[in-house]
C-alpha cells in the first residue's frame, strides 16, 4: 500500500468542546490522499470516549499521564506514514480546501515547508459561506524559510513539513512551551525551499480563554528562552 501524501496529526488535551470540530474538519477534506492521527494527551474531560466513536476513521493514541503538546505531536509523527506532516491543534480547524491547497503547492513546487494562513474566530465555529470558497491561490516562494520577507503569524496549526525535513530537525522540542511553533521554525530555518500561502486562509484559529497567547508571563519567558537559544 502506498503511503499517503498527508498525515494530519491532531493533538488534544481536555478540549472536548472543540475536538470534534478539529477531527471533522480533517475527515471532510476533499483531498483523499490522507491519514488522520489523533493523540489525546491524558484528557480527563471525556475526550477519549468522544474520539473512540470515530472508530477506524482515525488512528487514535492516548497518553495515560499528561506529556505536553510537543511530546504528543512527536508521538503522532512516529505513527505517521505520510509524505508531509500537517499539524492541527485540537481547538483549531482545517478549512474545507486546506489539503487541496497544500496538494497543489506540492505538485507545483515540491517545497520542504509550507506556511499556511490562519483566520481567527471567537465563539461557535462559523459556517463556511459560498463566497468564501477560494478561486485563486496566491503564495510566495523562498529558497530558505529564513529568507522570508512577508509577515507570518506562527502557529502549531500553520506549519506543514516534508517528512525527512522534519525528522532532520529532531522534531518538536519536548517541554518547550509556549512558542513551540517559533522554536520549530528556527530549527527549520535553512532546511530548504519554503512556500508561504498568502491566500486563501486554510486554518480557522479559535480564540478562547485558555489560549496560551493570553498568558503573557509565560510568553515573555518563552521569548527569552528562544533568544538565548538562537542568538
């Protein structure tokens, strides 16, 4: 059996109110060349029972004790068979055309890294309106990620990496949180051709009270750590 082009790796800890949106958004992608891996990081809110209802539609793994987002992502990677890893946090969702967009880019440019574009929302998941369906794909290409000269909003759900490229970095850094996404991007800086999606949005990023970006002291501490490591 051929390996899928995309491994969608979804990680979740106590996100019962959101995780079905995330999983359903992956299952309903038009691109069929995919597998969906979900890693539950020792949730105590009933999430595991919710996820088991998907049966063989997903590949499910679960920790018995909380290990952290990066360890959960790395477990998903260890299970994955795809050519590209598509990471998705359990409170975010893929827009219906996301994998089709990534697939078109891979066919045309064969990048090592794809940086996707996120649309933020708060409250109930908005329905996708007919007028939102994209008719045009716009992207920028760089020899290396560090050559990027356009604004980019980093996020764990906004990074797609070719298998061997990801493995060459050593993966997500266990215990590095928050700014784990920035840490990974720093490690990928000179890994090869990078495409940044300018349009359309491919991710809906959910704003809620538990977002790490609301925890200012933690963010400042992580920024200091990034500076120490990479300057």
